[in-house]
């Protein structure tokens, strides 16, 4: 294993994936064709939602989700700092303001009690929504977040980019799939290569709300609609100097609001459809790797905490909290194991510090960051690679 690099995440592209893309490249449509709807329908079925909207990437999904739900410049959204910056930036794209909640040190997820405190202490602010993140693949207790949101008339965007196929048990003990639309107004997913489903770049939004669904379809395509029932101009205007028939001509369309070109291509959708077919198989492998890691690192000196074996966890990442994090990170790299750090708390990024956030504001998130490290986790890992990661970490701790 000394000459082989093991990254923290890696896509798996099979011959079936390649063939699916080739067939689409040889078809009549490279974009805006039938593969988009096919992928959307398959993904909606996979999540148990009524609707799915494919977009160009997970960041686009977040941006459009906030646009569809709406926010004004003097309005706020509650977010977690332990996530990729896009989960927060989508609020700023739309001109809104951010309030950071701390994390639960056991789950690494947004702490519901911290959210309650923010709501109690900021009654002078117009708070519009909450963006919980399914960090590392672990799903928040969304039913309790929904209850709190309903109490305060807030919307919820679930950032599910780490957790397709994941689930949680609601208060009744029923399994609830990620993105099923029962608790979040909108759920967003990413198809970046290190995620569960890879399309190169790509994203998806799921919802059960037909009005949000129609609005998102328009927003992802420049704010343009071809739905005759929604047209605002008259048929006479649409036809121009030709005799009016009382019907809109087939070429006619209207831009009714400012949208974006956030479309997915057909060949990306074809790859996504192919990848989705083995999503459950790959999730089983991720959970098997997590079990191997958990068992291997029990009672190991230097390891403070691990992701553990959690029912419903989708294991995009397997996180360890360790002593001597920098030394372990460097040692792993010297052995060909490229771990990663997820994440630098967003509130301590210079952009957000300039808006008043500072070290000490979110102590649980900051403590987590000081000792977290994500070790390799991807379905195509073989036993030799898994054992190499385990033995190398144990060797480091023996030397330390």
C-alpha cells in the first residue's frame, strides 16, 4: 500500500455509467431533453417525495431554494457553522442575514436548544427560516425542528447533500427518509463526485409543495415560463401583427421574474440515473466501512470520539475527534492516506468575521473543529485499503 494514494472520498464510475452517458451523447438531446425528467422522477421515488427538480449543482439548489421561499434584506435565517460555506452563502446571495446556532457535541448537528435560545433572544429580528444540515450523513430530528418552525412561522430548508438514502425515526418510531418532504419545505442534494451519487456537478431539490415545485422550475431557467395559464401578456401581443386566433403561438414564452441558468444536462442526468440504481448497494458498503472503523477504534488512546454506528446514518463522512490532529493528518499523508477536515466553522471565515462573528461565539462548533478529522470513506474501498487506514492510525497512536 506504500505507493497507493487513498483519498477521503472518490467517485466510482462503472461501465454501465459510461454506456449510459454514451447513449445520451448519441441521442438528439444534450440538454433540456427527456433524461432530466427521468432522473427527477427516479429521485423523487427514491426519496419518497412528490417532486424533484434537477439543477446544475448543490449550491444552485440552495440558492434557488432560498429564492423560492423568499427573504428580504432585513430578515434572518438560522444556520449551523459546521458545514460547507454554500449552506450559508445562499442566504447572502438573496440579500438576507445569518444567525449561527451552535452544534450538539455528540451528533455534530445543529443544536435544537441553541435554535430555541436564538429565537427567544432575538424577538426584535425578523427570522424567516432554519437550514439544518445532515452533516456527514447523520440526519437531524426534523420532526422536532418542524414543530419549532411551525410555532414561529418559519420555513425549513434541509441541506441533505451528505445524506441521500439516510433516515431518522420520528417521535412515533417511524423511519423518515431524507428529502421526503414531510418536515422540510425543501430539501437539497449535491451530486459532486465525492457524494453518494455522482454526475460530475449537479444537484436536486425535493418538495411536496406543488407551488414551490412550479416556481423552482421557472427560477432554474432564467425566470422564464412556457405555461400558457401563467402568461401575463395578451395573445394579441404574443402574436404581433398577425390576425389574432385567441391562442398563444408555440414559440411564445415569458420572463416573469429574475432567474438563472441552473439547468442540468441530459448526459449528467443519464449518469445520475445509472448511479442511482446502485445507491442502496453503495450505502450498505458505506455502513459496513463505518462498522469496521467503529469497532477498530474503540478504546484507542488519542481518539476522543468517532461517528460511531448510528441507525439511518448515510456516512458521507466518517469523522474522528482526536488529540494531536495536525500530527495525525501529516502522518497519514506521509503514508498515502489523504484525510480531510470538515469543516472550518463558517462563522470564523474572514467574510463572516467582518460581519461581527468572532472566536468564542459558538464554543461547541469551535471545539469540534479543533480536533476533527475525516478519514477515507467511499464504497469502492477494498479490505486492504480499510485495514491500511486502521493500522496506520493505530500505529500513529502507538508512537504518540
